[in-house]
C-alpha cells in the first residue's frame, strides 16, 4: 500500500509524516536517548528493541584527583586504581613556557604536586621603543588584585599589546601602512581560567583590542587571541606599574571591586568575548565575570540608567524580571550569530528605594594564587 500515513518512529521520538503505508515504522535518525542502567543515555541512533551495552566513558569522579574516569563504562564494578591519564598543564610566571603532562594521580600518588615552572632565558622578549603617553584609566580592585598575583604575565601581555599597536602603525620596523583589515588575531600562550579573564579584560577594556577565546584541549585551560584595532590605545598607568606599587600612588587608579554594581546577566554564552562584542567600555562597562550557571556571565556597568539603556538597545524592550532574547544585531549594528540563543536580564542593586534579593556572587575562586614562583629566570 502506497497511501501516505503518519507513523511513530522506532524509538518513539516523533511522528514520521507522509510515509508509504507499506514501509512501516522507521528510525527518525535522532540519538535514542533512553536512560540506561548505568545512568548514561543511549547514544545509538533511534532504534527498536533493547538498547546495546553502554560504550561511553565511565565519567565517575576519580578519588585522588579532580578528573573523571575515562575507562569504558563499567556498571557494577569500581573504577580501576591506575594513574590518571588526563592531561594537565603548567605555565611559568610570564606564561610563555607551557608544559603538558599526564595527571598521574592514583592511590600511591595522591593529588600530585609538580614543581613550579620557572621562566627561562628564552622567555625574554625583544626590547620595544618607549611606550607613548597613554589615556588615563582606572582598574577595578579585583583586576588589580589578580594582576598583583601575575605581574610577569601582565608584563608579557603589555609587551604583546604594545608590539601589536606599533606593528599596526608600522613603527616597530615592520612594513608601514597596514590597514585595519590586515590586523590579524595573534595567539597568546594557552592559559588557565584566571589568566584568561585577566588577558581578555585588560585587552578589551583598557587597550581596546579585539579578542577571541576558546577552550583548550586540556580542561580548565584556554586559547586566547588578540588583535589591535583602529581604536586601540596605550592605557596610563600600565597595570603592571600599579601592581608593583603601593599606597597612595595606587589608590587613585583603583575603583571598587565588581560585586554590588548594576549588571546585565547574559545566558546562553559560548565565551565571555560575546559579551564584550555586545557591550563596550564606551557604554560604561566595568568588567565581565563568569556566573554560577554554565554559559552565564554578568556584565557590570557604572550606573543603573546605563544598564537600562543597554538592555533596551539589546532587546528592544523595557527591563523586567524575566530573561529576554537579544536582538539579531549587536551594539554596533553588526549581525550577532548568537542572538537566537542569547538572553539577557538587568539586575539592579537598588530598585524603588529598596534593596533587591542578593544575586549570586561572580566566581572569583580561580583568581587565588596557587604557588609563589620567581618572577624572572635570573632568580633560579
């Protein structure tokens, strides 16, 4: 019989419409998704009958490190006590020397601590011309604190940013007359989460750079790229200068830490760069911090009125209690590929004279320094 009919697919996910009657039930092609006894879901294509044995990695948290068991799923039996094969990375103080090794943790080597990497002579960078006088800026207290823990890394960032600006202007010996289109993204050494936040915020807000970041193959590490733009500038003072100073010479260049200011909460993000693409320092942006939920971040702004204006521009609606979809154009009128998944909500510290319920605190745990290491290779 060739009469078109609608039939439920083999796995019961959806109706297959207008199929010849004689064909019978067929697979819809989606993953099966049924819950298996081990706790995983079946990843086989839509099928009839019993699901096959699970072939996914176990995924249970290992006892002696923070990684998960990568052995094939083994329901009913304990994970093997073998050295962890997950990769970990370490970086030297300036961030240019990065080494990768296997974690190696097991019962005889619990939570192994590897010697801190030191900078090598190869970390020394070519001298640059004196930096021109920059535009006065202020740094948030938490960014200053983070920079104080990573001073050599901040100096490496500044040398990289300065070289990119000078190269773009043709004043460092490279071919002059480069056009803005010729400014290519330059990859920084891979870095862990705290240095990634430091690099992106410093580049975006204070040097007016373009940035792009994506997850590294090693969990918790990132690949960050930067590029100078037509609006890139030298900040004054440099973050490394105040991170090495103290007292009254510092206080005039530090603003309060990000926590109590009005903010825009974004949901559905792939990276913090998406927020900076939508909101800039010219809009009163103070900084962006990851939030508790996956794909969430909060963008702190100077005043509630600025936040409300930004919300209206991004959504075309008045601020309210609910998350609202970001419109299909960014702050500069350029298409925003993630607009269909991005949602935003304005969160005020004070509304109508009364304090709102406290919002989740931005995640700053990764900012804490793990180990003190010499700042230069001469200290070895």
